């Protein structure tokens, strides 16, 4: 039976591997200064994108999944 709001069934994985990401920060990352540059990589496709801010880092997984035509988070 599928959940009405999400469309997921009880047998769907809670943490699907096709939605896994690696987040890597650069040496320039300094939480005290509020700088967080790095990259996000989609583990199953290898697609990646760079970010400069925490907001960009949070938006990238959804954008990469949408570009791949995958379900969003």
C-alpha cells in the first residue's frame, strides 16, 4: 500500500542508494568565518557541482536529482 502524500510504499527503502550524495569541503572552509566552499557528488551517477554557501550546499542534491529525472528528496 502506498502512502497517500509521498507515494512511497512500506517496502521502499528509507535511504535509497540512488539518492546518496558525498559532500566534500575545501581547505578554505572556516565555520567561524561562515565560509563553506566545497562540492556535492551524486554517488551513483558521479554528477557533481560546487557550492560556496550552506544554502547552495542544501539545494544541490535536489537540483542534481531533478536534472537526472529522479524523484526528489
